[in-house]
C-alpha cells in the first residue's frame, strides 16, 4: 500500500532535560517514528517513558538538537529558518486535562483566540469557530456566549479541542486527553475524535495508556519504554502480544485478552479482537462450528 510522504518523520531523536546540570534527565534515547497522512497512530508506555516529550517535539514546543531529526510536513524543525508558528498551525496539540488551557471568559472568544493570532478576518474567524464547535458537538448559538466556568467538565474539554481545531491543523496530537473524564464523557470525546479521523480525514497521533481507547482509535501503535521504542506495528498485532506487552507494564484490552486466550487453547480464532462486537463474532463462530 502506497502511503506517500510521511506527515511526521522522527529519526534517532534524543532529548535530555537540564543537560549539563546535576538534575540532568534523559527523556528520549534515539526514537524513530513515522506518521503518514490520514493515519491514526497510537503511542503508549509507562509514566516517564518519554511520550509527552515526543509529543512536544511534533509541534515545536521542544526542538531537536544535533541529536536526531524531526521532519513535519517536509520541514526540518532543527532548521532555525523554519517558522515555528506555521508548524503549530499544522500540528494541533491537545494536552492532558486540556480544559485547564481555557483562559477566556466566553466560549466563542476562547475558541477564536488562535485564529485571531494569525490575523484572520473577523468573518473567517467566526466561521472557523462555528465549524470547530460543530465538529465537537457544541451548538454554535447555544454555546458561543456561554461562560467557560459554567460548563461541565466534558463541555470544557470539547471547547479546548475546538480551540485547536479552529486552526485547521493537518495533524491532531492528543496527549492523554481522555484522562479524568467519566465513562460517558470519555465515550463522547472518543466518538468525536473518531469522526474527525474517519469522516474528516484528520491525521491523528493518540497518546494514551488506556488500551481500550487505543484499540478503538488507532491503526498502528508504538510502545515506549525508557525513552526508546521497544515495540511497533499494527495495533491488532501488538494487542495479540500479551506476554511482550507485560514486560513494559502494559496489558491489551480485555476483549483482546479473551481472543488471545482462545487462540492459545487451539480454538479457531482468526484474529485478535479489538472490540466487543469482534469478540462476540469470534465466540459465536466457535460455538457454531
């Protein structure tokens, strides 16, 4: 399958915080990663494995030194001539607990903040705000003049996502962005992300340790440990590698564990299930045979 040129290409990336001080800490130790257009790529790993540091390199919050390369949409982020503002328009980064990034009193103003920084005409800003709110399921007339502090936690998170989408990024990077949501809010947030990927064709980098979330969103998966990529490949294949994942304190989602156990018992399960529906189908085929 021809995928074209990568949207993101990271080669042998190393990064050390507070280099040359007694508090020096190595975060990345030669990471290689590629993301192709319209893909949904997952990144998982234990706390301290380097996930957030890697994410911050993708939109220029952190820039590579001489140790490794980060190429975004054909631009080398180590090149001082690259305008970092243009990179941040292309790569939208949504942090863990993104609702804490809200700082305007009014919902519409908060979502409009990013586009206004790029000098867009007021009418275009308004249309971007309207579009972004529709993408996250917030009705424009109902929410545009609401006070941000009056919103529920799930609504605030959707406003934060809309603020990133209003920049019309080519790539959306979500760093543990479902953390802290209740089950209903989490399902709704994930449904919006899936729509953005599957319907709008947005390229996704989804960082999480929630294996069920990764199973429902991603096509390929990278596992980080100690600042290195230790496993990579199609999500379905990696979730069939329960023993290997356990070495890095990770476990596949429960449905994948069930079908993997059936396979180990010699039952005719064709593939590792990623959803309850797939697991149900696999079990039904066994019972019917």
